């Protein structure tokens, strides 16, 4: 990341960042873990299931709930 990208702060970005952190902090741990592994670390559902020792169908359900919570909380999904 370039220096200008790191210092490119705006009040809107800071508010969004704070909101993202709040939503993730409020998620139950197993939902948060699946969401972060998938969206931020780029793991596939198969990789996450293997890493967490979960059944794929259970993981799919967790990701669906985590996505719904996250995007509705940020008003990106109705």
C-alpha cells in the first residue's frame, strides 16, 4: 500500500470502518470466524470447513447468516 493510500482518511471512511468493526464484534464468534475467513482471507467454504472441522452444510448456513447480519447491519441488503 502506498503512503497516500494509508493516509487517505476521510470522516466517511472512518465511520464506515467503525461500523464494520462494530458489526463484526457483535457477531457470534463462529459466524464472525467464517465471515472473516471467507471475505477477508479469501478462503473457500471447503477450506473453511476443513480448517474449522465443520460440516460443509453447517458452514454454508453460518456464512449465510453472517452475510445477512453484516450486509443488513450496514444497510447494504434489505
